[in-house]
C-alpha cells in the first residue's frame, strides 16, 4: 500500500555548501540519501514530494559540519499481510516462483500455487494448468496475496500465495 | 424472527407462509408419507374456515411450530457457527503446527510466520535468503525426479577448474606466457575462437577446455546440469557466463564454495536431485568423499604453468608446449561418450521400474566394460609388503573390469611394470604379452577406452 506521510531527518551538510544554494543542496542530498531506502516502520521510500520545513542548523564541534532537522513529505510503499499485490515474475523453479513489485521481493511456494498447476522444466520453466490455458513463467504478471512480510534496511521480503479466488496470472507475456 | 414480528400485520399471508413452512418441515423431517400430508391439508382447510377459537388455537399451534422451526433454525445456525469455530480452531492449529518446510527471508514459505531459529539447508544459489528443510528437499527431489525421468534426463554436476576450464591469476603468468597470449588474443578480437578470455575485473585469465561447448550442448540433452565449484560466487558466475552465454544450461544452478554445507567438501545435499540419478564430473576425488560412486574422475586440464605448479607437477603446461588437447580424442569427448552410454543403458536397456534404477550401478557396469577380458599382473608397482589388493591402481583396474593377479599364468594379458628388468617384465616380453607402465591404466580410467599399449612402454632404468 502507498502512503503519503511526513517524515523527519537530521541532515549533515558540509560547510562548502553554505551559500545561497544551501537549501537546494540540502534537498538534493536528502533525495539522494532517502529515496530508495527502506525502514521497517514505513517501508520503501518511493519519492520525496516536498520539504515542509528546515530547522535551525547546529554546528558540530571539530568538523564544521552542520546538522539540520528537515521535515519532508514523501510517498512510501509498504506491503501488509493480507494485502493483494500485483507483481512481475522474475524466476520460476520447482520450489515455486519469485516475483517483484517494485523493491519488494515476493516468494510464492509451490504449496501456495493451485494444485492443478504443475511445474514444467525446460529452458523456460513454468507452472501450467493441465489444459494449458494458464501459464506462469518469467515476466508474467500475477496478482497475489501477501501472507508474510519482513522489511530490512535495504530490502523487503514477502511470502505470497495465489491459492485463493481471483488470484493468479493477469496477463500472458507469450500472448502479446 | 422477522416472521414473528410480521405476523400480526399481514396475518393471513404470514399464516400461509407458516403453513408452507410447516409443510416443508414435515415433508423434510418425516420422509413425506402421504397420510401426514393429507392431515396437513386438512389443517389448512380448517384455517381457511376461520372459526375464531380454532383460528387462535391454530395460530398458537402455528406460532409454536414457527417458533420451534425458528429455534431449529437458530439451533442450526448456532451449530453452524460452532462448526465454524471448530474450523477456525483447526486452522489456527494448523498454523501452529505448520511444519515450516522452508523459509524465505526468515519467513516460513507456507504460513508466512517469522521464524526465529535458522534451520535446514540454505539455497543461496537459487535466490538470496532461501532455505529449505530436509523433508521439503526430499519431497522436491521426488517430484522433480518424476518430472526428469519423463523427459529422459538425469542430473550432472560439473566442476569448473581443471575439468571444464583452466584459470590463472594475471599476476601468475610468466612473461613468455603473457607474450604468447597477447599475440593470441590480439589476433582474435574477443578470444572466443580460441576460448581464451582475459577478465580484467577479477584479474584472471581463463582458458576453456577444447570441446567444452559441444560437450555442454550434447550433455544438456541428456542431463539437468549443475555447476559446483570450490571457487567463490562471483568467479563461479563469471565462468558460467563464459560457458553458457545464453543462460540455457545453468540458470540458477551454479553452486559455489559459499553455498556448500561443509568446508572443503562438496556434497549433493544442496543439489535438488536424488542421489541415485546424479553423476558428478570432477578432477578432485577427495572433494566428494561421500559420493564416490557418483563420481567420474576427470584428467586435470593444465593449460597455464601456474596451475601445474599448484599441484606440484614439474611437467610443461600445454601453453608452454604451444598446443592444446585435441578435440575429438580429448578427455571431454571421451567422457561424453561414456555419459551417453550410461544414459542409454539407464533408460533403454535396464528393465523394471524407472524410479528404482540407480545410475551408480549403471556407471559401475559401463566402467567394467572398458578393460573387460584383461588379466593384469603388477610388477614393481606396489611397495613391498603392501597389501596389493588395497592399492588404488589395483582397485582402479578391477573397477575397469580387469582381473588382477599376483602370480603369472598363461591367461595374463597385461603386465604393468615400472622396470623392464623384473622377472615378470622379462616374462611378458618373452611370452609376447603387453608390457605397459602404470600411466596406461590411469589414462584408460580417464578416457574410458582401452588405449594402444605401444604408447605406454616401460622405459629401461638408468643403471641398465
């Protein structure tokens, strides 16, 4: 799920940036530091949409660096247990398949793939129904349900299932 | 419930409905005997006659009945909810007793629960953070086995260094080697024609063994192939890229040192294949102490001088000699032939149940064909007072199908000797038997065929 929230961060800035462009430097450093990172609480920071306020800088003893408390708005992405997500399959093997939804890595075990879908090995491994009408392979798009999440400093892992109503392939790359 | 509140307002219709319900209930409960149905009909006609008392009585009776039915209904629903409760409990129980067949990023792959302790075997080579428990591995192996046998395939685990290729650090190249290689690689832009690659970013020079591309192509039709190397992960992946640029063979099947479960040992526990269907190609026997029966030992491929030195050989490397293994007669071609033989025997010649077959037995049989009919006597090969039958050459000869003997007799075909001066050697010359040096048997073991004996003469010792 996406959220638009306000976060706060203490930014350290090198004295060479002090000048009339200080604000720009601060914002670009903020983007560089924060965008694309994860936090266990908020999830993956997709983009910074605005800077609300920059507090008073505090000069650090000895270094000359200045610390600014910065409040900023950002879009974050965090998967939740029970959430339905759409993801792109990255790897299919006999244990199940791996999929990605942006920064989130999802594993769907073959226990959680409908029983009528069977693994087919080969140079393009896939899960296929017995009549061949539905096929999950690399680059397929699937709709899945998250049953477990773990957010690391840089990555988000999820366990998913497609063994439920209205879940499974939503497009077929071979059909295009 | 709504029935009851409605009844005073539209009494007649509700009564009708109640009657209908009664009829339904009766017919449901008492197997719809015609007599009772008749009685019900009479009741209905009574209702319609509209005698007050009767009606009241009838109503009260109906009410009772409706209430009863409501009760029944309620009861039913409550029982239903209790059932649901039960199912819910079962579910929670199920989650509690989930066997956690494996984990991904420390979460169970089945129930999504966070797992505290790490258990099972890591499969980092398939995907980061993936672990599987032993039961799950067994289950996967079984299902995969069926799948594979249907495609008439077996597993093949390949070693990299000295088996499929030879690598050296750039720093270990001698100046002459560098000179020569420069002339080689400069003349051909990317080195792919001579199978020589300079990998600057890992400071390595790699030479692929001749015939390796054909080998992989043909082997891939018979085997599901894995790479298993003692090198580290980036090196293994880089080599896999050289061997398999289109990622046809080794997709997510590259196992490196970091993935093994034991130090300095290779094990089939991280290979998702049943041991009875796995063949291994490696140049180091000691790495596979637990799986010797699956192993096909390869002759080491030494292209660079540093690799010879590494093993303490004083011989000249292929590069120094300015030549290479020849393609059709080289080690890989010979082994491919043996693999084909094993494969066809496994699928076509063996009778009985496919799942019950064991490739290790087949390998033994094929190996036994190589020197079938040979009777070998060793002379001055084993140290004195050494149990001859324990020597590795003796065992090797027996595995290759030869019979070994300690004493001479007319049926002996080969005398393996290190010295022409021994009694047995002289006997061999006199009786026109083959007299070969011990390298012959080793070469036969590597190349899977009886080699011309003349190429392995016993040289006279210096004193003579």
